[in-house]
C-alpha cells in the first residue's frame, strides 16, 4: 500500500471534496470516487501534513453517501476544506 501525501483538494461550489491532489505526483489529481475505493480496498492511504500535524484521510458514510474527511486534531490547517484548491 502506498502512502500518498495530499497538498490540495478539489471542491465543488457547495464545498464538498471532489478530488485529492499533490501537484508533483503521477496520481494527482485523484477523484473522490477513486480515492474512496483506494482507501476502502487498502490499495493506497492518503494523508495531510501541514504545520507539523499529520492526519490520515478516512471515508465516512453519512446518510448513505460516502465522504472523505480528516479527523479533528489540534489544528484546522490540515482539514481538507482548508487546503488550497487543486
């Protein structure tokens, strides 16, 4: 399983995450659906590391819809919503 660092995220006009990105990587951008599949199948993991805080990206299922999220920690800088746009 490859561990992929995410430095930016794509968002739709409602602010929902649509893709994960890291400009210099061959896999970037990675669609939300593909990233969810990667995480659930344990093919790849994704993480954010900003301001010295690393957090893994997880799949959550709310109301029958799957989303990508980071867990809350000491900083909001590593939240997917707060990353620069892809």
